[in-house]
C-alpha cells in the first residue's frame, strides 16, 4: 500500500483567466499520475470495404482512461492461409490492401497499450467477388 501526498490542483498558466473568478483556474489534459493499475487492453474498431482490386481498411484505437495506445499491428491471411504482417506499429488510421477477385482476406488488428496490455484481436473477413463474365 502506498500513500501519495498531492498538492491542490492549480493552473497558473491560464492564458485567458476570467476576471470575475480569479480563484478558479481550469485544469485540462490527461493525468500525469496513474493511481490504479492499467489491466485492460486497448480497443480497436475497424471496417473494411472491397474497392475493385483493393480492400480499403479504416480503424480507430482507444485506451479509455488507461495508459495510452503504444502500437497497432495488422496481419492478413489469404483464403485461410498463414497470417503475414501487413502494417506494423502503424500510426495511421487507414490503409489499402491489394486484392484479387474470388479470394477471401482475413485481417487481424492487435493493439498494445503502454502498460503492455494487448487487446482481444479484432478480426475482419472480406470476400472479393469474381469479376463479371469470369
């Protein structure tokens, strides 16, 4: 058990203080100290859409009030085969994966937070239809 003495919250850097309330100062941003242990992994919400000869992927990653997202890795398998890395430690929120008609692509999104927690993998399956006349 630990006891931490914290001073009262103040902000002397308010660029626009309200002269009617000089004793009130706004405090913003994420906390600098995490009192509870972060045991929950980040969450990933992802979508995929077949666009001609490619699959357009988009995603968002969040960690709520946890330690913050450290990384996101995306893996892909074609027709139930072995997963291969597609995007590792990506800092973007969208990508395009080349595809071929008549195949099925499975994408796995794995996020890790700064406390080392990993999300339950988010999985998307995209079926690319055969081209007309094939």
